[in-house]
């Protein structure tokens, strides 16, 4: 019997992968990888390994997920060491939990290797600490992509419950999100930032008060993948922006 490693590849900069994740990729017979995974990471895999890009699977999420689940079970049942490689952390909006449940149901042994999540790493590269004793002692990680009928994001509470709000997959809904937050008590003067392609050489950052964020994003044509950060911690960027990336 083989086994499956559900692995976080980190947020974009390939050096942000963990040592354990790298070892798993080196040992893998089969790698099922997602669109947001930095392809450079695959270079360390065995030449004989089978690398399957899951980004080209059917558009329908359910069909895509079914196909991935079936492939994991198929290869593990054939005695292969399977790595399911995902951007960031597999349990942060990565469907890692669903995949682990599926493997449990099919009696396949699995392991989770956490990764550096984009919502913390992208702001860090942009000079924004998600907590700071002066500017914010709490943060929430929220999805901006809501599936109606499922667990909807409770903007009414989130607007004022935490100091820093970090939103994944929020670009499409940005105007609605900004409106909801302000309607529910978050000041329009609160500073906000959007980081596109965080931690990569293509990283782009815009900052603006919450009430002007939508216009600013349009002006700079910021697109996905992007992280939205709202809170006073964003002001730290003025002094903590690193100008150049650390390269080893
Ligand atoms: N599991 C991933 C998140 C997957 S959901 C993690 O832990 O990071 C996909 C969303 O993550 C994107 O829509 C975007 O909001 C965010 N994201 C992923 N990589 C990113 C990057 N390099 N820069 C900015 N946002 C990113």
C-alpha cells in the first residue's frame, strides 16, 4: 500500500517551502500539483516521477475535486508515494481537509505537511506584519468567495471583531466586501493593502484607505491571485517595506 502526503508548497517564492515538504517532493512517485504551485519546486523530484498538473482539470469544482480524489486513491492503492502539492498551506482554503476525509474513507494512509500561507507571507514581504503590539493584536483569515447556502462569511461580526482582516479570493467581490465592512462599523479611513502575486518577482502592492480601495485597485489594475489586508498594521509598510527581496 502506498500513501499520500498533502503538502503545502508555500506562497510563491520557491525558497519558502519547508524542508519536510522538499523531502516529500524528492521521494514522490506521483505529484499532483495545483495552479498556484511554483513549478520550480518540481525540479527536485525524481526524473521517473509522474507529475500531474491539476489546474487543467474540468472547470467545475466538483468534477475537478472528484478527479483529484480518484487519482490519489488510484496511485496510493498501487503502492505509490503520492504528493498532493498545494499553494500556501493545504488547510487554509486549500481543500486539504476534504481530501484528507476522502482518503480516510478509502483507508489510504495520509500525512499533512503544513505550508507558509499567502495571507501572512504576502503582507510580510510587503512590509506589513499581521500583528504588531501598537497596531493590531488579532487577525482573522477570511474567504471573499462565498458559496451561497454554505457557511457564509459573517461580515457583520468580522468588521469590528478583529484588528486585522486578511481576505483570500476577495478580488471579484471587493466592492461588496468594502461596503459590508464600512456598513458594519469599520471606519472608511482604516488603511488597506492589496498584494498581487505576493512573495514572487511579480509582486505588486497598492495601499489606500478602505473607502478608496476599489478606485485604487482599478487604477493599478490589480488582479488575482491577491491578498487583501485591512487594518492599522498596513501603516507599518511606510517604514517596514524591504525595498529588495532576500535572495540566497
Ligand atoms: N492554500 C493557499 C490559499 C489557496 S486559495 C494558502 O494557504 O495560501 C487561493 C487564494 O490565495 C488566491 O485567490 C489569493 O487570494 C491567495 N493567494 C495565493 N497565493 C498568493 C500570492 N502569491 N499572492 C497573493 N495572494 C495569493
